C-alpha cells in the first residue's frame, strides 16, 4: 500500500489540477453544449430539442448586430494594435534615450482593468464635458465628436479604448522578438549596403512571423471575449448598436432568462475561439517538439 | 590625388547623411512622444478631474489644471458621504477584493507549481497530452462555463460570496500557473533531480530542497499575473456576486452607472483610480516580471 502510494505520488499530486480542469472546463463546456440543444428557459431542461436554439440565434437581429460588431471591432483592433505596436517597437529599438520610461508609459494600460479603462474613456469621450467641449473652448466652435452617443459610430469608441489598452502589449512582444535577433545578421546586411528601412522591411519583419502569429491569436482572443470594456463604455448602446457576442450571452442568460439560447450563443463563441486556438497550439507544440 | 578626391566626396556624403540622420532622429522622438502622450492622456485626465470640483469641471476643459489639491472626491469615493442607504463607496468592496485575491492567488500558484513540477521532473507516458489538456483551459471563452458555474455555486451554497469567487478564480487560474511553472522547470537540468533521487530523496524533498529555492523569479511572475487577472476581473465578479459581496471592479461599475442625482465625474475618476491603483503599483514596482508574465503567458515555450 505504502509502496503504491510512493510510486503514484506524482500522479496523486497532479490529480487536483486535472480533476478541477476536467470538471470545471471540459465538463462545463459539455454541459453548456448539451443545454444548447434543449428548450431551457429560466431553468435548464434536459429534454433534447434539436438545433432550435441555433436557428433562433441566427434569426435574431440582435445577435446579427453583435456578430457584425465583433467583425468590425476585431478587424480594426487587430490592424491598429499591430501597426502601432510594430512602429513603437522598431522606433524604441533605435538606441533611444529614456527607453525605459517610454516603454513603461506604452504598457501601463495593460495593468488596468477594462472597467477602469472604460470609465476613463467614457468621461473623455462624453460630448457635453469631454474632448468635444475642450476643442470648442479652444475656439473650434463647430468641432463635433459625439461618437459615444451616435449609433453608427459608437462601436469605434470601443476600438479607440481597446487599442489604447492593448497596443503596448504588441509593442512588448515585437520588441522582445527584435531583441532576440542576433546582431550579426543586421551588421552583415548593413555592410552589404542595405538601408535601415530595408533591414527592417526585408529581413527583420519577415523573421518576426511567429510574433505576428502570436499577436494575432492573442488579440483575436481578447476581442472575441470583450465584455467588460463594452459594459463600462456603452452598455451595448445607444440602443443595441454596440452589442457584442459576450454581452449578448450574459444578457440573454441573466436578464432575459433564455438559458438555452444563451448556451447556443456561448457555444458559437467557443467554436470561434477554438478555430483560432487549436491551430495555434498545434503549431506551438510542433515547434517545441522540433527543438 | 585620387585619394584626396575620394575623401572629399566621401566627406560630403557623410555630411549629408549626418543631416538626414539628425532629421530622422528628431522624427523618431517626435513620433515616440506623440504616442506617449496618447497613452498618458487618459491617466492625466483622470488625475486632474479627480482633483477638481464639479464647478471647475463645468467651466474648464479636460486638460485644465485644478485650482488646488481638492481631495474631497477621493474621500467620497473611498468612504462615502455618510448617509445610509444609496450611499455607495469603495472601501468595503476594496476589502472584498483583497479577501478574494489573496487566497485565490495562493491556491492557484501552489497547485500550478506542483503540477508543473510533476509534468517536467516526474515525466510519464502521455504527459504531453495532460499538459495540452490543461493548457486549453487558458483559452476557453468563459461564457461557455458561466451557466453551469452559476448553478454549481448555488448547489454548493457559495453563490454571491467571496468564497465562491475564490473557488472560481483558483480553478480558472490553474492553466496559467501550470503553464508558467512548467515552462520554467523545463529548463532546470533533470540531472539534478536524478542525482537527488539516487541519493534517496523523495518527491517532496526534491521539490522543497532543489526546485523551490530557485523558483523565486517564476513565483513572482505567477503571483503578479494572477493578482492582476483576479483583481481586474469583472465577468466572474458581476455574474456570481452582487450587493455586498461584490469585488471592487463591479462596485466601480455600479457607482459610475448609478443614475441617481447629478453625475459627479470627479468622484467617478477618483473611484477609477482607487480601483486601478493596486495593479498600477505592482506594475511600476515589478514591471520586469509583469512583462515576463504577459509575454510568456502569450508566447509559450
């Protein structure tokens, strides 16, 4: 008995982690999947109902708006974060004075919660006392910046705040990537007469492919899950114009008590994330095994 | 003669490139500072707004300097105005968050360290798959587990309590903490462990005598990561707690959204800073470890 215990001690020590994740991640996802095929309202029902909830979901105007918003947000969020992140990383890589301070400034928003970020930007963007008033007081009397209360434009305020929060993170990833390149490669290229621009454009950035890939995956992941920022900034409004899937899911579950429908929306989010993450994990593991 | 010709044209070239270089340098700093102001702007606005009176806010602009060090809105944000019902302030929720963060960080870090240790130093057939099994937990959208979690907390009788949130944060922190420790211990030479095993050291002795003493950096990274994640969480806090058991981010959001009486932006900003200050302090003091957590949480291996 004692012998058995000693032999299996490592597995016993590992059991809590595996058990907890097995139950609370895999078990729960399966439960949600099952519920998405039932006609559950306030309380879960366990009688199968087919794909009715998914049909209902994709027929819902609010969900379609949420998906639309997600696509707009993801595209802009990705482009701006990556472009700003790369520019800052390359510029910081030029033996800049006060690099440490600048880096700290670019990255500190990552330490704040999305609720804090949203609260701050909501105040800055509010038309009565925020940026709009600032410019009008400065003499630009026709200056208008009321995206926060404009149905068509409100989604872009979420982009502004989201990019503010996450661009520094991309900068950190790329800076780490650039610093890991051996100096000899750059020196050799310079001796061959390549300009600094060519060195970056033709040599260094192509070498950063894994960093692009990582940034892409992390940013898409953040954007699919975005919830807090929208709650703090717009609550999905004006109207339902800035609803996103994560917000749709919680509202459907906890305000409208449509448990089956919200489970279906959660599973759609799950599948979207899986579509991005599984290839990523696969390639990362292959890279690791190749080493 | 040819020599001097060459050198003069070379000097010209060098002079020209010196000017372009200087121009480029200025351009570089200009862009860097421009972005720095974009990033610093909201923080600046938050701080000055929190120090103004509402009168000053209405009259001045976002950027205008406060007339003095007016700390009243800070006092209101932290301790309220002292009239009973409807007077929400952050102090109790701040302590809720502390009571939630400390145990959750401790348990998740401990479990992650143990699991990472087993996965690297007591390898067995299929351990790669176990790792992958755990790793996937880093990425699931939590919406897919919210409904069953709410029911489970109800069944356990710990919904709407700090204990419930500790459980939730511990469980969903394990994939990350395991990832951190596993990647750190992978680089520790296995020979050390093998030698100790031959000397008759057991499972726990090897962990506490060999691995734990060299684990300080990764413990710092993990604790900072978990602290930041849990302190800043809103989804779990707002779904599984309300009223008195809420953590600070939920309370902040409720305060800002509450539409009773006149909107007090100075109090809102003071509250936001209070909710953000613990993680900001950690970031400023231990930025190096914070960034390491961020990048290795993202780029594994």
